[in-house]
């Protein structure tokens, strides 16, 4: 009986220790930059709404992956966030409001996590080429995929 209590106590201490290590690691390395959820929201939106958007004449300023990679990740995502809001206003009730709210919220959260070098001479959103809504969303999806891939390839030590 005494041996079982010791084992239970030791397991309890070990579990708390592992939890402490996990929380310390999360604080040290921060949260994952892009979650698979936001990628899934964009992908679902493209699948469910793309056929409706073909007749929808809305052109959106579309930054590129090169804009994100070079030195302007935050301004790139800020532009996408702003343009997604425009898309939702223009597209209106033709789209699932659940997708609209979740996409806007997740992009805003993601943008707040991104750091950008001070003094980066990033172009304004309006400088980017205008593209159709479907192309805009496909580009956004590509950037999110790249971010996810980069996050999974980051070295364990900083």
C-alpha cells in the first residue's frame, strides 16, 4: 500500500514537471505563427464560394509571397486582412457569415503575432496588383501554407 502511494506521488510530480517544461518551452519559443485552422478556413471558403465568385467582379489588392518573405510580413498580412474585410463587404450575404467572421478574426490575430523590422520600407496595400477574389484567396492560402511549412522547419534552438 505504501509503495503504491509513493508511485502515485512520484507520477504526480513527474506529470507536473513535464507540464512545467511544456509551458516554459511555449513561452520561450512563442506560439506557432500560423495555425492550420486559418489555412482550413481559407481552403473551405475557396471550395464553397469559388464558383459563386466567378461572376462576382471584385478586384482586391494582392501582395505576394515575395512581399511577405523579403521584409514586410506584417504589412503583407495587414493588407490581406483589410482586403478580406473589403471582400466580405462586397460579397455580403452570398457567403457564410461564419466563414467571414472566423477568417477576419484569425487573420487579425495572426497579424498581431508577426514582427516586422523597424524602418522597413514596405509598400502600401494600394500599390499591390489588383486581382480577382479567387486569385486573391489562392495567394493568401499559398502564403499561409508557406508560413506553416516554415514553422514546422524551424530549428529547436534559438
